[in-house]
C-alpha cells in the first residue's frame, strides 16, 4: 500500500526536479537546489551540540537560520566559505550575521568552519588510508601545511601523530 507523500518527500522531489531542469543552462541554480537538498540529509549524529540544541541567547540566529547555515557549511566544507555568502543565506548583513552566529554557537563563523574541517579531517584520517595532502584538500584546507598548522592549534599535535595514535588505540580495542 502506498503511503501519501509527506512535505519532506515533496520538497526532495521538487529540489531534484528543479536541479535537473536547470543543470545544463544554470549550474549555479542547480548547485543551490542541491545545497538545499543536502541540508535536508545532514547526518544528525555528526552535528555539533550547538546545532542540535542552540543555547538560548539574545540576538542569535533562529533555529531555521542556524540549520540553513550549518547545512550549507557541511555541504560545501571543501569549498571556500565566505561570511558574505553565509549571511546572504539567511538575509542578514555580514556584521549582524557574525554577531548572531557567535551568540548562537559561541564561536565566530570562521572558527566554526575550521572546527568542522578539523573534525572531518580526523574522521578521514581514521577511516581512510588517504595521504594527508589529499585529506587536507578534501576538507577545504589550502594544503597539508595549512591543515597541520590549524590542526595543531586545535588538537595539540600534528595530524600524523594524531592519526598514528588513533590507529594504535583502535587496534588495541579490536579483539
């Protein structure tokens, strides 16, 4: 027996149809549709606590604004992410957006993006055998040196040492 389509089902179908319709003549429009589609499928287990339950704050982003921005960040983590672009997603000026984002998450948009990139790099270092230079690029860092500098500042050790320690720990936990 067929179930009636939900609002989410209709939204997915609409976004896919629009993306396909404009793909050849408007790649940016197709990308916007796919970005919105990707934001519907963010892995909630991987979301930071601030997104799952934003703390009550004055002057912060609304929950839909925070979801839209963080969804866009996750969907475009390997690409350059400009504050102006994030602010435009929720209809705010760059300055107002930056202040509201910090009030909602406790960190600036730039710091948040770096944290998400480092988190993705950590996951890829443990789950793949890709070289660090490729992981750096996949996570939106300019190169391996950029990854190493920001990773070290956040985690307190180099990516290579962290990867080796993580693998040793995983190997000792496996029966």
